[in-house]
C-alpha cells in the first residue's frame, strides 16, 4: 500500500494537482486571517460575526441565509449553486483560451479583447436578426458562432504578428485589448441596440430576450430554481472535453504542443510553426469569444457598452483559472467553478455579515500569485522526494573509518 501511494506521488500529474491545492488552501488561509484581523479592528463586528465570516469563506456556497434568531443556516442552496454554474460558464471558456495558447508556448493575455469582440458580434447578430421571420433557435446558433468567429479573427492578429514578425504576443495582445475596447464602444455607440425604453438604462444594450433569443435552460432551471443557470454550462463542458481530445489525442494537438516546446525543432521536423502559431491564437480567441456569447446570450444579462474605461475582468480571470488547472482543459472546468464559487461567497459575505465582498478578491489575488509559482512548488515537492531517494540509496559507510566501503578495502 505504501509503495502504491509513493508511486502515485511520484507522478508529475499528482504534483501538479498538489501544487494547485496548496495554492488554494494558502489563499483560503490568508482570507481567514484577513477576516479575523478586520473583525478585531472594527467595533461593528463581534466575535460571532468573525466566526460567521470564516465559515462563509469555506462553505458560503451552502449558506441559505439567517434564521429568525440571526444565526446562519446551512443546506442545499439551489439559487447560489445555479448562479455559480452560470458565472463559471464564461470562465471555463476564457480559461480554455489561455490554456490552449499556453500549451503551444503562447501567453494569451488578449482574452479580454477577444471576449469583447465576441460580445459585440453575438449581441449584434442576436438583436439584429428579426425573430419574427427567423426561428429564435437559429438566431442563437448564428449569434454564438458569430461570437466565436469574431474572437478567433481578433486572436489571429497577435498570432500573425508573433509568427511572421516575431513580435511578443503579450505586447500585441495588450494593444489589441484596448483597440477592441474602443472599437466595441464606438460600434455600440452608433448602433440602434442601446436600451432607450428604460431611460435609466440608456448606457446598456438590450437583453437578447428583447428579440426573443435566449439560451435554453435544458432542464437546469428545475434542478436550480430561482437561479440564472442555463444550458451554457453544458456547452462549455462539452467544448472543454473537445479541447482535451484535440490537444492530447490528435495530430494537430501534437503539432501545436511541439511548436510550444521548441518552435525551431518543430520546424526542423517538418511542422509548419507559423501556421500553428496563428491557428493556436485563433482557437484561443474563438474560445474567449464563445465565452462572451454564452454569457450575453443567456437572456438575463445586460451589456454596458461604454467599455473603454476598463476591460472585462472575465477575460483576465481566465489566466488564474488556466494556471490553477495547469493548462489542463478538464481541470479548467473545476478551477473555473471554484473561482465562480468565490464570487458567490463574496456576495454572501456582503449580504449576511458586516464584511464586504472584496475579501474574496484578496483570496483570489493570493491564489493567482501562488499559481504563478506552481512550478516552484512542484520543484520543492520533487526536491524533497529526491533528497529522500538519495539518502535511501547512499552507499553504506564503514563504522570505524567513516569512509565508503569498496570491496572490503579502503578506496
């Protein structure tokens, strides 16, 4: 049994999972310290309030509110769990966007811009095609594919610059992010899609339900009543599985990883490295654009079109999602769900305690920093194991001379 556990521990995949779990646990521990320190320094927070804050950090997703006596109640919270899955949907897609690019040796920090382009294309198609003449289901499919295509085309730009001009993809992605922000703002500013029916929402774009287009629930509303969840999470999971198969089980995936490992060696082996770099960024952009489409086509979300002041956090949050998952497409599903859970926990802290949701931002920040050092954590785990192996395999020493034995004589 001990040998079996040691064999499992020696696997690289096990160390990757352990490094991610260590990052998460340290982040939650730091969040707990912040809750305790803030509680001790604020007169409005009692000892009971501190304890409630700590419990919410670790299990807030299962909190159902407070009873008549003011005590936290626990159980199956269908609304919170459904909203968690809804918020996880775009994170799965942007996490896949970063992960797929990273597998080919590229750091796709351009997911926010690709996400914005997918937002613009999907909303304009969904709201621009009259549902009176075209079936709403067909409009949804066209809008989703349009969002993916817009993100893919935008992702091609840094890919082409990297492949043919050797311009660093990080710099190119930062440039395209802000270009996308201003382009989307201008496009919606001159469009007829702004919500002018409700005067207080003139800066918002109509929900897609305005045109009768919305992502089907696929029965999830029965499991999670009262939540925003829809079939988008199932689509994201299917896409994640497809990406895993593409990367690990196909010739194209092998070529993409070969280019990421050593571009010049891949070229020497007959692989078209330039084509694969562009294709990798196109796939990454398409995934980010698809994430935007799944979020905004839900029918219950409104897009604020003046985006030039900031970039969507969902695009950037795909980076820690991918890092925690060690760029594994299947792992991205779980890490995205975890990040979405922290978002819900932040709302629970605000709603049920005197704390605010920004404490969860501290947790996320710590996890992000530690996930960036996941390789170092894995090296530390491997180093301890190697040190133990060296001690176990060391040559026996003569008790009197304290020198290694060799054929019964001193060397």
